[in-house]
C-alpha cells in the first residue's frame, strides 16, 4: 500500500507547491432571476487579486439566512465546447441531461455553478477555445505550476464563497461533476476537507490508460512529474475517509474500463485502510459510454441525499 502522506507531499510538489493565502472574496451580485421554486443569482467573487470568477448560484425558495441549507458545488463538463461552462448545470443552455444544478436546487440544495478557467466568461479575447486552454497550461508550466494547480485553487475559493453565505450550512457542503467536472472532484478532494461528500460521473482517466491507448486527454489531468510517484487513482484515494462515489460507463473511451477496474481497487484499499470501507462506492453502467445515464444520476443523487440531507 502506498504511503499516503509521502504521496500527498509529492503530489503537492508536482502540482506547483502551496496555494497562496486567500485574498478577500469581495462578492458581487450582478443579476437575479426568479424560477419556479428557486432563483438564480449571477455573482462574481475574487479568486486571486484582480481575478474574478463569474458563477450562478441557485437558491431554493425555502432557504433563507434563518433557514440555511446544505450546498453543492457543481463543476461543469468540458465537451470541447469552451463557450459553455456554468450555464449548463444552471439549466440555461446546453444539454438538458446536464441541468444537474437545477435538479439539485429542486431537492433543496443551494447550488453553485462557477466557470472554470478557459470556459464561457473566462475565455481569452485573443486566443479562442482549445488554443487558450493550451496556452494557459503552458503558461502555468513555465512558471513551475500546472493547470490542475489553478483549477484546485479556484475550486477552493468556490468553497470559501459558499462558506461565506449566511444561507448555506457551512458544515454540509458537497460537490458533483461530470467528465471534466468529475476530474475536478477528485483533484480538489484531497485539499478541501470542507467537502463532506464528493460525487463524480464518467472520468478517471489514468496515465497508464492514456499511454496504452494513445488517447489524448484534457490538460487539467497532466501533473508534471507525478507518474514517477503514482497515478490518478492515488489522488482520488487521498479523499478517504470522506464519502466518495464515482460512476463509470463500461464503453467510455475517455476512461478505459480495464484501468478503471484497477483504479477502483486502489481507492477501495485506501478506504479500507482508513476504516471507512463503506464510504467509497462506485457504479459501472455496462451498456453506457461517456454519458450521464438515468441510473448514473440516480446513484449520484442518492449519495448526496444520504450524506447531505436537505432541510
């Protein structure tokens, strides 16, 4: 069994080292729209000095500062569509199968949907789409960091923002993501203990699988030097003993199932070692690919309801 503390330190070094002291959030409300049973607020907050993240936050009508609710951060997918980020889980545009923020708000959760760097309102004015994503990765790389480091920093600031809200129960925060959002889930999990339940759908590509299949993956998964110490399942294993559920499609070419089956064994061993074997669950949909099937969503929904029951 891998030494988790030693691996954690090596992982942090490969990512680019410690994150900076958090700057003031300085949150701003830009717009608010009523929906049936909830409202959508457009907000921005500061993640680094001078850099603000746009996000939608969905607030059920029953939630007030006097009656705060559990909160879920929903990390959006990649899908090679850089013009869509936060708006899809918020139910404003995109594939209705991924209007997951709306579904969670209707269950009674406060839901935060931020834009990831390179997506929607965080695109560049000169370089577009994948060109800017590649540029961002290389810019962090030459400065001794990587895009995953930046993603984690921004996600931790999203949790800071949720904790700052009086209508959120800061002791009951979770996260969910599909595809890139699933990668975000297990990337941030080891570093953000305020996340009490984590759920990812359809993405645990391993370096082993990438090298075997010669399949390209998004820049966020590539952490310089990490493969000499371990692989991506070892990152997810650091989330133990907090509840973690992962869904997979057996036909998903982005996360080849041969390596996925080995990956869940690695994570299971870490949970067993921490005495929390019942806190890690996974589901493999044998007839699905890189999708959010009805059964996958049901498993995700039930996990969040089990560990973060709404009011």
